């Protein structure tokens, strides 16, 4: 139930037992093509360049950034938690100028301040679902005002949990991670890149491994002839296929509705138990709820008891909120009402409420 790996969909685990294929075996390439199609559906896009990057969510972040930024470029990045700050760090390493726009933690990034930050940025970056605070920032208003800039969205904790529509909203680059709402073990970062962004790829990315001009030909996107780039993590691709199949069989809208129902049950239950929710009302993620740790409570001890006695992992606060908030993940396969009932009961018992 924690914001970490949680319990993946059983289908994603069973997939590890499939017989191993070579990474250039036609049967594997067919499966990879299917995964890319599944990802297009989940991202809400027809982008040819929609693929799982070999690496975790941060690899997807870096891939999106190093392929479009370099010296002389300007990136405006909204920061309302740990992962917006990480985006700034990655972008600054390309030599691009980073215009960091800070927002209070727990509040959303807003279009007005992001769009006013620079007259002609190369890129605007934002985190859709900030895992460190549990706040959702709305992408559409930023996309509507982006002008000539490329829009980069981190949807590591939103994809598969709340609606995300890359094409309808006008997102140019987006990356996610397998271990959150997609309910698959960590290890891959699905990304999608618009043709508009591809037209603006830097000539030579500063990363060899994450150079999309080369990876794109490995996965055979947009008519590229497949050429060897790196050995794909076969079992992880099987697992992603298993998890996405489970998700799509249930139906994206049904999966979103399940997350919304569980998030509401959890947040209502926490308020009934007397807790104060941290993220701004109206912008609370159903899949990641942040709660203010009550005064006088030994927060690490409570989390340890929940883990030992009830097998429930609750995350501690990050950055300046370490020790001050709890982060309760309810995502992917774990977003079930019975898990919410268990967590609320356990928390009430441990705290004597
Ligand atoms: N972005 C967000 C919003 C995240 O929550 C995370 C990880 O929790 C990342 C990026 C980085 O992903 P990873 O830890 O898989 O590299």
C-alpha cells in the first residue's frame, strides 16, 4: 500500500515465468510492438515514438530532457516538490538555462506563473502528480498557453491512476514509471514523444544510452529499420505487457474510477479519524494521500508497527517534510476498498483512535 513498489498486478509477476526469448527474436519484437501499442492507449496518443525506456522513471525524465535541451536553450520548470526539483537538476546538466518557478509544497503548479516566467522558453516542464506531496497539477491550462515551447510532463505517479491525455491536452514529451499506478515492478520508464518534439531533437544528445535517435531505430519507430542499440530487459517487457493487459482488460476508465473511489474512501476515513490532509483540497491525488503527522506521535515508530504488524507500508515525508507528513499510496493493484479498510482500521488501532 506504500508509495513504493506495492503489490504489482499478479499478471505482471506471472509474466516473469515466460520462457526467455532473445531480444532480437521476432516473437519478442512482436511483443514489444504490442507493448508500445498498449502504451499509446494508456498515454492517450498516436505518437509513433512511444516506448519503454530501459531504466526507472528517472531514466525517462533524463531521456526526455537530454534529447531536446542543450547549451543556449531555456527550460521553465515548475517545482512544488522533490520531482520538479529533480527535473531542474537534470535540465541544468545539459547546459540549458533553467528558470525554476517555485510553489508551496502541497499546492499545485499553476499555468499563470509558469507561462509568465520567460517570454520564449525552449521547454516548459511540470510534474502532473507530485509524489512527495500528493498534489495534482493541471496540465491542460499550461498546454493551452505553451506557445512555441515544448511541454514536458512527469506522469510517473499519474499514468494509470488519474486521466492523462497526451494528444488531447497537447503534451510533447511525457515519461512514467512502471512501479506506480501501472502496477508493474520497477525497472522501465514508458515515454511518449510528439513529432513536434522529434523535429527539435538536439543534433547529438549528451547521453549515448538515452539518445532517442538511436533508441527509436532499435524499437523500429516511424518506419525506422531495426538496428541493435542495447539488449532489452526481456523479462521486464513481459511484465509490463502483463500489467498493461490487466489494466486494459479492466478498462482505463474503470481503473481510474477504482482509484478515485479508494482515494475518496481513504481521505474521508482519515478525516473521520481526526487527521489533517496535507495537499490542497481539489488537487488531492487519489493514488497518493499525504497526511500531517499529529503532534506528539512518533511517526517512524507508527510506520514500523504498520509494516511489522499489518504488512502495510506507509511512506515518510520527503525533503523539508521528512518527519512531518505520511504518504499513503493506494495505487495500481493495491487500490482496492479492502486495503483502505485495513489501513484505516490499523491506523486507528495503533494510535488508539
Ligand atoms: N517522478 C515522480 C513523480 C516520482 O514519483 C518518481 C519516483 O518516485 C520519479 C520521478 C523517479 O522515478 P524512479 O524512482 O523510478 O527513477
